[in-house]
């Protein structure tokens, strides 16, 4: 059986890592990279550090408006699917690369499996929400990370095509966390373990309006500890466009980090402040308190179990929320047992092996 994985953006490389390992020796794996993310720091370092085989194809699509970017991917992926003739196309998460790959494949009558299916924010301003809904409804097999995601799929009439496999990012996190046990904390110069926050901000709703970004930067700058702000390219370009200096107060801006570095830094931090989906969940798995700068989250378990608090409209709540007492310990495992990738591959073989 031949599986074609299509990835393009940073979080998808993390998800691809355990899948590539789980496929090895069980099926043929072809990897296509759309080139949505293309930097050394946004792409190459993930393939290297996580031991992911080099992509067989790279479309080099790069950045652009959503329509142009998605269209370029569709054109390129159609050719790749025809050329590689896979038994199924595996798409990951909720980016423009996910939707383009799902559309290209279904039009060619090639079965599509969607990994991380069923997540919903119910916020229709997010491009990712449209990507998720459209991908789920076109895919043939929906691989869900959580019971909550399964219930959304059932609610939309998709139960028959859905399988609960668990969360593959948890597979990666558990492995990395175990490899870091006993490893020294290496906080950047002048910082002490437990005495800094880690922050990432990249969503258009937080970066694209000058007023919003100014207010958010002011709140981060006045927090009680240094804030390592790992700046996504979108944040940098928007800050520059709006004339906002990120070197302000307690903020320490830095380039995006490789995965292992990020996890090592995060696990020794006093808290995480983010609008990233993946990092909210990683914070929970590391049992580091998280504050999410969004009105809602797809990873509701992190909030329900007390480890994540949402702050959006009223940013003046940020400082008090970040400094809240440490949440109650929990042994809950809503994201699975760290073997989601193996379950995913078994399910793909059951459904699509010729
Ligand atoms: C995309 C995904 C988002 C995901 C995020 C993770 C969509 C709609 N959004 O958002 O769901 O959470 O990736 O990072 O697919 N850039 C670089 N170098 C790169 C990549 C991007 O400089 O390697 C710059 C681009 O020029 C662009 C900006 O970053 O201005 C945004 O890139 P884009 O891929 O369009 O969207 P993201 O905001 O990264």
C-alpha cells in the first residue's frame, strides 16, 4: 500500500514525524511538502531534528493571499497525486495545505484520510475553521484525536467515517519529554528556570490590527517576569508594519525555536502565553499553566481540567490570569497514550490497503 502524506506548515511537520516512523516497514510512504512554510526555522529544522525523511516533492508555493496560495497548491498537488498514484492521501490538521490536498485528491477519486479530524472552534472568522469543516466533509476517513472531536463529527452526521485514534502530537511530546528527563534547563542568558514565561503569538486576530497588537504587546511587556516571545514571521512583519517595537518592558523577542528547544524551555517556564493550538496542549501535557489569547479553543479539555485559561476581549485580565495559582494536579489523559500514530497507520491499512 502507498500512502501520500501532504504537509506544508510547521505544526504539520510535528504531526508527520510519528506517522513517518509508524509507516516505515508497513507501507510505502510518499511525502509532499507544499512549501507553505519554507524557512530554515519554520520548516527545515523540524525535518532534521525530528528525523523526518526528506519530502519526495516540494511545491515551493510560499506565502500569498489565501486564494492564490491554495490555488497554487491545488494545481501542484493534482500533478503529484497523478504521478505518485497513492492508495490514499493523508492530510493533517487545518491549514490551507490540508484543504488543498483534500480537494485535489477527492476530485481525482483518491481516498482521503484526515488526521486531527473533528476539532472545532465554532469561530467562523478563523481560516482554519473553514479548512477543518470542508476537509472533514470531503474526506473518506476521519481520524479524531479526542472524544470531543468524535462527538462533533457525530453531530455533523460523520460518525460512520470516524475513528478515535488519539493525538499524534502527544506521541511526539511524550517521546521528547522522556528524552529530556534529567536534562539541564537551558534558559537563555540571565534567566533562571521557573522564572520566565514563554509566549508565541501569530493568529491574524491578534497580529493584524495595530490597536490589538499594541495592547497585547503592552500587556506582555508589563508582566512580572521576563517573557520569551518566540516571534513567528507573521508577528514580526505585522509589528514592523504597525511600527510596534517588540523590545519593550519585560519582553525578550527571539527567533522561532526548534521543537526540542521549545519543549525544554517550556517545561521549565513559569507559564505559557500563546494563541497556538499545539502549544496549549503541550503546556497541559507538561503541566505548565497556560493562558490562551483567544476567545475559544479547540482543545477544551485543557480548560476543563484547569490548566488553560482563555483571555481575549479584556486583555487587562492577562496579568492576573498569568499569575494565578498553580492548577490542581490531574492524571487525566484526554489526548491518548502516545501511540496514536501506530493506531492511525493500522486504521489506514484496514481501510485502504489494495
Ligand atoms: C499557518 C496556518 C495556521 C498555523 C500556522 C503555524 C493557514 C490558514 N494557517 O499560518 O493554521 O497555525 O501556519 O505556523 O494555513 N512566513 C515566513 N517564513 C515561512 C513561513 C511563513 O516568513 O517559512 C511568513 C509569510 O511571509 C507570511 C506569514 O509568515 O507573511 C504567514 O504565513 P502563512 O503560512 O500564510 O500563515 P501562518 O500565519 O503561518
